[in-house]
C-alpha cells in the first residue's frame, strides 16, 4: 500500500479498510508517512468523515500503537474524565483528587493546549518541579499510593496519536469528529480504564459550536467506547462563556487550589465538577445514584480529603510539598496586571469565548505552532459570569501579561469580546449541563 493512494481514497469519499487504516497508523509511528502526508490524510478525514467501523478501526490501531496499561489488583475502579476542550476549563485539576478521596483510581492521561483551548498538562507544568511525563513505574506508584496522577501522554502510550494530535493543530483539522474520537479514546483505552465520562463542550468557545455537532461527537465517543468495552457516558455542557474566574495556566491552577481548599468555588465550575464526578462514581459502583455521589464528593471536599490527595500527587511527582499552603510562593506571577474596565454599565449578556481563548494564546499562554514555549504567568483573572451587573468603569476582568504593550492589546480585545446590555434585554445564562448521552 502507498500513502498517496490511501489519502486519495479518503479524499474521494471511499470507506477505508482496516488494513489501510493500520498502514496509516504504522506510518505515524515509524515516520514512513511524512508530515505533509499525515496532514493531507487528516484534511481528507475532516472533509469526508469516517463511518463507525472506520472510527473503531482507527481508535483500536492507535490504542495498540504502544503500551496498554492494566490494573488487575487495585481495590477500587479505574476511572477518568475527558473534556473536548474549553476556555477556563479546569475541572481536571480538581476531579481526580476528589474521585481518589472517594475510593476511585484515576490515571489521567491529559493533553496540552490545542487551538484556542487550554491544556491540562500545561496547567500542571505551571507547578515548579512537577513531572508531567513520568516513567511508567513512577506513574504506577503514584496511582497506587495516592489514587490519582495527572500526566501527559507518555512516549509509549498511544504514540501514534501523539504525532497526529500535534499535526491536527497545525493543519486546521482539530474539529473532525472521527479524529477527536480516536485521539481521545486511544489514550483512554490504553490507560486501562473501567469507566469514562466525557465532557463535550458546546457553544462559541467550543470546537462543537452547535448542539447538533456536540450531539454527534458525544454519540460517536460513547458508541465507539462502549463498543470497545469501556463503560462511557457523556455530558454536553455549555461553553458560551469562560468556565470559572480565570484563564491561563498558573491562574487556573491558583483557582483550582482555592477550590480544593474551600476558599472560593465559582458556582458553574462547582456544578460541572460535581456533575461529572458524580457520574463517574455511579459508573464505578461507588455510589448508588448521582445524588448519593454528590454527598460523598462534597464530604471529600469539606473534610480536606480531596485537597490532601492533590497535595500528595503533586509532591510524589516532584512538585513542592507545600503548594497548597503557599501557592503564591510557587506559581509564577506576570509582571504586568491591568484592569479591563467596562465602557458602559449593564448586564454581561454575551462573550465571544473563542476570541477570549485566542487572546490568552496571543499573550503567550498557548501555542501558535508545535514546539512553542508557553508562558504560564499570563492570562485573565476575576472574570465575570454572564448575567452579572457591571457598572461603567468597573473591571470586567484583569489581564496578566509579560509586558505593558501586550497587556494593553489584550484589554482592548477583551472589551470587544464582551457584550453589555440593558437589564431588560439581557438574556439569561444557560445551564452548565445541557444534555446527557448514554
């Protein structure tokens, strides 16, 4: 088989055989397919799609391109959650520790920033010393001792996806349902999970801008995962506004620490974190229903047990042992902080959430191309939520930047991305959880 013929077949709308798909995945791993050929294949899939059998074949081939983990003797279920990516989405910073405090084991294989969305691993990389690419042996020890470990994709876990993941970002093929499905599930299946909950974002800050696309993606992931033997549910959740109060790696980590310590829990962020965690406890047999699960999760937060698991994970993976006690001493701060002042009074009625994510990328908090360094210090803090009343001259948020010029550009862009309306015409913010897919 030849790469150009496989690309041509998909370009022309034909169904690929399992052998053709396996040839592509081998080419990802051994570099017999060039970057240009991989990009062309991704674009052909983006334009022509894949049917269910093709998606399963791609997922399985990528899963088996490297190590497949097994957890045969753990006393609790092996669970995980994954998000399709949002702006300010920091649920994965708290959820693993909360689940671990309730008896689950969470080997979370997470990604880096993709497009306008932040990456969980980039947020953990804001912690000095934290090893987001540990050896398998260290990962195994941390999961068994603490109950959770949030790490990036190791070089031997679904390695074919690692290359494809990076090239999708560079070739404008991120928003392909089959490629998203295979990328997510190849890693999750290789991690040896027994239960998975998907957070499929929907709105102007999500890859799935419409509910129809979110439904298609959620159904694709649930169908392929369950077909591969992994119990999976999906929640379609709102991404028409920033989730929580902060956007940016160190700033989001600071918000997560405050959440775990009970110092501040933004309502929408808290509701989504509980909703996703509760579904996982039910999937794993650790709670009879979501109401009982929420009680357990809240107790884990209130008792400090979840914070203790988080601190233990950070310390075992090389981070500071006093991060929760002294986060400001360890998380780097930007040298320039400017308020973003409202230009009129009114109700915050809309956000151009994708533009806000790109704003943070422009500040240096994300990547324009593979290999770019990320400035963990930059971003936005004290963001308002839709429906908030704001007076003229009051801060919409604060910009954290490396220099004053970039800060001032970000101020103007955030003002343009936020709509203030009169109280009698302002729309009501939507519920954070929109639909469940089983």
